[in-house]
């Protein structure tokens, strides 16, 4: 078993100042270049290139980017007549400069909405909002952004439509309309429906119905994005595979758009636990505040290896695999669903060093390039 020396890797990382080195280095993006894009979500400070070591790592390992927050409606469209594209422009410029695949996240989502949007009560006003919001943003980045999450998280766990401000004001036609508006603004950009728990059978059926409905109504939908906020033991590889097959059978691409694997206990999994209970500061819910024990590190590495093996098996169907963050220190899972914990869900640790899980993902490709 070949172990990748973390010190050598760190030195290589530091020496790399841009994304187009003359010599091809060992990295995720290079190892998987013939399979699918390997992406990461960028925080605002990463978009602003505030940390040179993080920048080099991003450039070295990833060839696709998603903005973790700054393109969500509350940031980009804070007031009815005011858009703020300052950071979105920097994000797109970062991707262009480094010749990366640029993914837009997200146009229509019930969460992280600007307060004025939540107050819309009337269908005429909501229609006007959707038209203005989607058309303005998609047209602005026409030909620059490669794919969009047009709608995010519109489904309940049982596959029915979530009661959001969009469904309440417009009924289910808002879904088809959103995809039509995005296609009209940029006919060439790939359009995705994105959601979590898409490996659960009932939700999977909901996605299938949704994609068929959009297509039947003359809308353009190019892909399904499965967020991939997963655990060490679930979803099962069988359910992940069933979803890849089911979505691609609809004639759309499959992307894993926000991959991370929590190693911490989840309040919803505790039998009899009251989810409203305050778990903050409870040491039982934060078992590894200093360091991840080797046994769990190994489990995480095995889980990532199993998942990437499955992704490789279906590489023709998969367009992109994006991690939800560059390194453990920035992961949203340190604060969700319980604030102030120490989680270890990604391939790089807080010091930007590759973990065992990185090696296990790389080893799948060794000798096969
Ligand atoms: C998360 C971000 O990572 C956090 O920083 C933010 O506070 C909340 O949103 N599904 C999505 C992402 O589609 O946009 C969410 O990102 C994670 C769940």
C-alpha cells in the first residue's frame, strides 16, 4: 500500500502559485481528470483569496468550484431593487482565471432568502420576482457559469412538494417556470435540480416525478444534483447506486454536489432524543474535540473509498463530484445541526494536510492513469 507523504505534498502545495503548473502534479483533479470534475465549495474568504496556502490547495486539487454562500438570494439580491454582485463577480473571476468549471448555487431556494422575499404573499409579485431574479443573474453570467442549481430542496422526505413561499404563492408551476426562465436567459448552461437525501426511495420517486414533469411541460433540465451530506454508515451503496441509475435513466446527468461525511452523532438518530433539546456544549455529542481517533479515521477512509469506487463504476453518468468545503476547519458540519462541534468530514484536515481518506480516494486511481 503506497502512502502519500504529507510533508512532500505540503511542499509541493506551497511551491505551486497558480493552477496551471507546467508539470502535472499528483492531485485529485489530475487523477480523476478522465472521469468527472472534482469540485469544492468556496467560502467568502477563499473567494477573496485571503489565505495563500488555501488558494494553492484549491488550485492544486480541484477543477470545479461552487460558492458556499455568496450566490444565495439573501446575499446577491438583498433588496427588491438591489443586487450585489461584488463577491459573485470575484467568484466567477477566480474560476475563469484558474480555468475551472464554475457552478452557480442557487437560484430558487426557500432558505437563506432575503427578508423581503419571504414576505411576498401574492402570485403576481412572486412571478415578477422569479422572472427578475433568474433572468438578471443567469444573463449576467451567461457563457461564464457552466451549470446552475435552478431549484434547491423543493421536496419533502416523502417526495411531495415542500410548502415554501414559492409553492404557497404560485403552486407547483413555479418549478417548470424556474427552469424555463433559466433556459431562456442562457440556453447553453446546464440546469440542475439539487436536493439532499436523494438516495431515500420515497424522495427518489419525487425527483423522478419532478424531472418528468419539467420535461413534459417543455422545460429544459440537464441534471440532478445529489448533495451527498452523508454519514459513515448511510445511505447504503446500494441506494446510492439505485439513484445514479434511476436519474440517469431519465436522460439527465448526475452530480454529487455537496459531498461530506459526518463522523459525529446526529441528534435525530438518538432514540427518544428530543430534537428541540439543546445539545450545544454536551460532550457526548462532540466526542472528538481534539483529534479524530485512528479507528474512525480508517472508517472514514474506507467509506470514501467505497463511495468513489461506486462513482468510478458509473463515471459515464456522473458529471461532477464536489466536496462541501476544502478542509475540515471550514466545514458547515462544525456548526450544524449542533453549534460549536469539531467534525472531520472532508479529505483535508484543519492544517490543510491530506487525511487517510484522501489517500484512499487517490489509491483507487493509482497505476490507472
Ligand atoms: C450551508 C453553508 O455551508 C453554511 O455556511 C450556511 O450557513 C448554510 O448553508 N444544502 C445546501 C447548501 O444546498 O447551500 C447548504 O450550505 C448546506 C445544505
